[in-house]
C-alpha cells in the first residue's frame, strides 16, 4: 500500500516511517524541517533513515539509501499547490498526518505559526485527501485537548471544550474539521490523542531531554507546580505499535478519536528520581509556580483503543527512561 507520513524528520514521524517501511509499505515522507528546535537533530533522524542532508532541497524527492521504498520531500503543509500535486501524482491509500507546530509554551509567544501549520496545514491535508480519494486519514491530536479537566482518568467521551493553550485549541480544531470531512465526504478519519511521548530521538523541548540536560550539565532543573504534577509517559515504541495497528484494523465508523497512552501516570518528581538513578547524578532542583497553558495531570483511559486494536503498552517508565538515557549519552557523547 502507498502511504504518506507527514513530519518524518520529527520524533514520532521518524519512528513511524521506520515501522511501516520494515513492514513493507511504500512510504512518502514530508517535513518542512523548521527551526522550532535544533535542525541538526531533524537531519540526523533523516540520516538514520537513509536521507542525506546534502540531497534535501525544497519540493525535491529524495530516495533513501537504506529503504528503497522510502521517498522524502521537504515540503510545507501550507503550500497547498504542491501538497495537492503530491497527492494527485502519488494516489496514497493511507495518510498518517503527524506534522504540526508542537509545544504548549511556544504557542504563548508565536501564536500565528500554530494557525498556519496546525489549521491551514491540516485543511490542506483534508482537501487533498478528499479530492484524491484517500481511504483513511490518521492524524495526531493531543491529550492537551482535555484542558483543565477535573477528572483524573481522561476518557474520549469527556468534554474537551475548554483548552488552556493555543496548541490545544488547534488540536481540538483538527478533530472538529475531521468530523466535518468524515460526515460530508465519507472517508475515514482517526484522531489519536497522544499522551506525553518520550524515547530515543525525542524532542529537546520535552521533559526527558530538558531534565537530562540539566542534570548532566549542572544546570538548575525547574520543577513546575512545586512537583505536584503527573504525566502518562508513553514510550515511543508503544506509540508506534498502536499507530501501526489503528491504520490497519477495520473501523465501524467513519469518524474516530482515541486516547493512546501508557495508562499509568507518573509523578513528576518520581520521573526526575528515575532519571537521577540512570544518570548517576542528582538534580539541582528549583521549585516553581505552574506555567501558563500547562495542566496538572494527564492519565489516559485507553479502553476504546484496546477494543479497536488489542493495544497493550509494554515498556514501563524505568525501562523507557533507561533506553532514552542510553541513546542520549551515545548521541551527545
């Protein structure tokens, strides 16, 4: 089958491409390789996939030296003309849309970039999918859509009308737009609300990266809300297994939204402690107030996703952090 994965220079997209290529799919990957964080990390992910930086130019197709069925194109989601042309030329069976302007805190200072990438870019993907008869669109939503929910265990049936960051609002908008397109045009859309994904090749703006860097380099580690926070940390391999499964199973409805997480929230200070053990070094902690746009707790109710796919997270937090630290030390020598 012919597959488009957006965001393949990004964290989840890089791992997803590897999974589908190993399973024999013909994969086209796109990414604009923006400078929201270190572009060297993005190019090194591509290099790991057999795509050389010297060959990457805007709207030019590059064939992987590692995966003969992998083609990468540097392309902006907002570039409707070239997105449309790519879809018409390629006739994709499935689209897995993972590219987005990420980050909750960055949205406080750069709101327009979220509208362009996450709203304009998403409508371009929806339109191109509609006109070229894509069978199924799987796209990344976020646990942040739940906002300041009073519940501990978050279910897909819970209200998501009160996001507390622009990033969350754009992800909620994606779900609403997907519903319209499934209703009007009859193709399958599947939104996945990811819960705190971490692991090798992860994003440097996420807690595992920031904390490891602070501990190893004797920097102050800022612990928000005085450590009274918990996250449903989900290891990347579990996320990718779930993503692969949901792209293949038969769906009963055209419009679908699922939680995908570990279903075992971890206290922030416990997470720091596990990192300290793995790095064999204590953190210099500074306890701070809650940051605007943050939420106190995330905990995924994944029973609907389990029913649809048989999904079962396998990597616990101790093992996951150990694997992340092993990669981190090797990557940064």
